[in-house]
C-alpha cells in the first residue's frame, strides 16, 4: 500500500491531468446531451477506473523493472548493467547514475587492490611461520641429542624459549588457517587422554618452570571432533593458565556426561577475570583489566579458541571468580545416528 501511494505521489501531475481530461470530456458530454450523459455516466466512470488501473499497472511494472536494474547495478556496477539501467531512466537521472558508476568503479578497484595486498601479506606471514619451524626443529634436536653437553639450567632456559617460540608460531599458523576459505578438518573419534597428554608434553617446559600441579580426572573418554583443532584449543587454554597463574599453580581437567553432550572442563587457580570483563574475553584484542600480569597480553588466544570452537561446532562457556581461578567448559554434542554414538 505504501508503495502504491509513493507511486501516486511521484506521478501525481500526470494522474491529475488524466483526471482533468476525463472530467472535461464528461462536462462536454453533459452540455451537449444531458440524456446521453445520464445513460453513459456509468460507462464513463467504469472506463475511467479501468484506464486509471491500467496506467497504475504499467507504472508499477516500470518502477519494479527500474528497481531491479538499479539493484543489479549496485551489486555489480559493470558497463553492461549501467547501460541497462540508463535505458530505463530519464536523462537527468542518467547523469547521477554515471557519476555513481564512476565512484563505485573507483571503490571497487581500491577494494580489489587492498584484497590482493592483504592476501600477499597473509601468504608472506604464513610462509614465514612455516620457515620458522625449521630452526625450531633444529633447536629441538639439539636439546634432545646434545643435552649432556649443557648444564641443566641452560638446557631448561633453552627449552623454555623453544616452547614459547613454538607456541607463537603455532598460534600464527592457526590464525591463518581459521581465516582461510578452505578447511582441512578431519572429524573422527578422539581419545581425550591421548590428546591432552600431547598438549601437556608440548607445554611441559612452561608448566615445569611455573611448577604446575596437574590433576587429570579423565578416564578413557572419546569425543568426535578434529584432533588438531582440539589440541590447538587445549593448548591455548593451557597457555592462558600458565600466563595468569598464581603462586601455587594448579590445573584440573575433568569431564561429565549428559544426555545431549559430553562436557570437558579445564580449570586453573590463577588470578581469574573480573566479572565485568567476563562477557568479552572471546573478543579479538580484548585484554581486560590492565593489571601487571596482563600488560603484555595480546587478547588473541581465547579469541582463536572461540573461532576454532565455532568451526568445529562446539560450544564454550567460561566462569571466573576474581582471584580464585578461571574455568573454560567445552561442550561436545552427542551425535544421533542409527547406531548411536
């Protein structure tokens, strides 16, 4: 109805002219022959209504065509779409469309250039991260095979540095992976204990340096997900616990089962997160309260955990009483099939 009124308002002068001509013809007929006017008055009114409806129909169809052509032009401002639109509008409107087309083409060119530059940058960063794995692998071999030639304190420091660098490179690679349009996830049944054991082994130097106590309450649970993605999530959670640990750090891993999901809980006794910061911890770049322990935070770890969870169709929840620890819960939905999970 609003569309009809807008169309009537737009073509009001022409419709008014049509009504005026109709009334003029009716007056002429009434003056010339009042009996004929009385006889034909119904036919005149009916003809006028039909003509008015036909004109509105034609105008509505024309307006719809113009709107569709304009929509096509905005979505893809090519010369072909521009010419199609120009053929359906007036010359005055055409000047505005040509100006709009030049602006859109300019912005499209700039956007394509920026997209190409961004892709080149991402490929460079990802390539650098892969290249950085080579010296890290050599450092690992050196620490494993020549440990008897080093003093225990030196070996511990080098192992600590290697673990930090390895984690930074891994985080960079998974950031690029999550931004990629193609995914290479492999979903299958994963033994949680084995998966967790590999993660804790990777972080062993960092955990030992902080003297963490690990309480693993897992049994032989299995979940259906991508192994590398889950290990990355667990690694970021463990790293977060290490970064914000307390004086006597402790990490507790447990799992409960319900009818709809298997719920994995990873809890530490670190400094935690303030209540007003908790809703934002999964946002990119958010570091929360600027305490001394968070001055060097990047706000990227938990953001990547959330992005990976979304990719793997997992749900996350976080809880944290301030200065009493931090807990992340991962929900693995149970699959429904003919044979069950």
